[in-house]
């Protein structure tokens, strides 16, 4: 696991926490492509110029419905997606297994169980806190490098799971992270089955939520402690439900809640909000929202899949069309490389040229030649300075919200890379 700043195609940074598939126990192949890394937004996303970003000390985006959250995340480029329930549950399991289950903003700016743990509220927040403004105990591994704010503050949409008239359905194998169709009528939705081959239904009735292999007789809404979910006597609970955080592991203990509406299609959000107290938690689930539902306590976070063999910029050169000879002759002064190191150097030159242009540089051709022909030592020094510049830019953005950003700069180690730069 490591923290990394990844710039999008607008040159703006996201801070993500990067894991290997093994670290999260997630599939290492999605739709036939080998996964190198999963990168999860370190913070619930904020909105800047109509695009979501993972940045600290920013107001979390809210009042975004489920489909819009999916669209906004996928619009960031190839590999980007709304965090899936598979990914959320993997982080929650990791927290539990490592005995680092986080606290969070569950009492209007502070933790209900540890009131000395406080975040930074903001104008008209009604108790919400700026992203990442709480202590490290609010991170999933209770270190400065962990994923922040999974408990409380705002509920978060997750992809790849839904309830349909009480039946739980998923996009299998975390393929919601790979552009799977998550629309209401998608053929990719699949039921979870019991060992006997029956689909799993959640029956909400008489103040209980009971798992059973048949559809509920009626439709209802209620919430129970997550650990109070139980199954009908004639049913064996599938291991998949536990893996996906949809049923408690046998020795898991907590007071967090599980809410569900069995009337029609219901999307899922996780984590709890700033007023949920003991009912918030990493496994807390709200299955009561329609696709169009919005709320001031409902946000989201993006994630990114990196595939083995991808190279170049955010558009992934291995998938992109090659420029034709006319484009090459008129727009680029060097022959297009046919080796991976050459491609990486070409993309580095383009990135540096964009920085040069943004700084007001006029002689692009001279700069391109200088950057492309730079020695290894010159490139190394350039990257060192660029890394410092990137961190200063991030800090400047954050300082508009709160000067506490300096604490993050002193405690968090971040690697600066352009998405697609691989070894």
C-alpha cells in the first residue's frame, strides 16, 4: 500500500491509496485484463468544475444520485469508476482483520465514542467535516497513509451491488470496476445463491431482517444492527455474502446498522453519516435509496484500476490509435518510439511541455527538443523539482480551506506519478 498523486487530463491531482490485488484479496483479472493495482480515493470526493477529486480539507460532494456518481467517476478516464462494494468491503475486512477498525465523524464533527477525536467543520456543513481533517484514527488502517473517512461524515454510493424486491444482486468478480453495465435492465446483474442453489432474499418484517431462499411475501423498510442479521433455519448463508460485507462474519461484533427497503430496486451506500452515532461503521449499509435519490448526507468516492501493460498517459497508449504519418510530421519533431522506455520518455516530454506551456512558455519546439534529449541526470533532477512543485500546488489548494494541511505534508509520504507510468 502506498499514497500516490495522480494527475488527470486537466492536470489536476487526485490523492489515492494504491493496493495490489493480493493486498485487498480482489480479482487480479477483470474482463480478461490483468490487474496490476487498485487505487482508491483517499478521501470522499469533492467537486471542482464539474469533476470529482480526492483531496484533503475539502467539502465532500453531496446531493449526487447513484447513476450520476457512476457517470462522474467513469468520465475521469479509462480505469476510473465509482468505488465498488467489492472494494469497500475489502477495505472494511482489512480493517477488521488487522484490528484497525476506524472511528469517524459520527456526532456532528467528532466521534461519538471518542469525543476528543475531531474534524474541521465548515460553513453551512450542519456538522459535516472537511475531507481528511480528522485524526489518523479515522483512516481505515489508523495510519496517515490509510483511506480516510469510511465511517460517518457522509454516506457513500458503492457500485456493483443492489437489492431488487429484497433479492441481493451483484456484478460478479468486481467487474463493476471495469465498465460493466450497471443500468436497471443490465444482463450483468447476478443473484447470489445458497449452497443449495437458491437465490438469497432479505425479508424485512416485524422489526427483523431475515435471510431466506424465497421472495418476501410483502414489502417493508427497517433497520437492524448489522450483527443481528440472521438466516431462516432451513438456509445456509453463502460465504460470498460475508466476503462482500452483506452479512457479519461469525466472530464480528459491532453496533453499526443495516437498513433495507424491499420495495423495488434499491441502490447501496455505506459507512454512515455525521449524525449516525453507534449505527455508523465500515460495514454499515443503507439499501433504501432509489437510483434518483439525493441527499445532503449522501456522497461518493472514485477509484482507479491499473492494468498490467498499460503505458503512457491517462488514455493508455496500448488502447489508443497511433497517429498517422501526417500528424507525426506536422505535430511532433521526433520519430515515434517503438520501445516501452521510448514511449515513457515521449510521454514525459509531453507532460513537461504542458507544464512549460502553463507557465507561459512560448518556444515550444525548442523546449520539446531540450526535454526529449535530456540526460538521465537532468530528468532525475527535473522530476525531483516537479514533485516538489506538485506538492506545493496541492498545499496551496488545500490552504484555501484550512492551514492544517501542513500537518498532512509533515506526516504523509506521497509518491508523485502520472497515471500510466509503470516500471
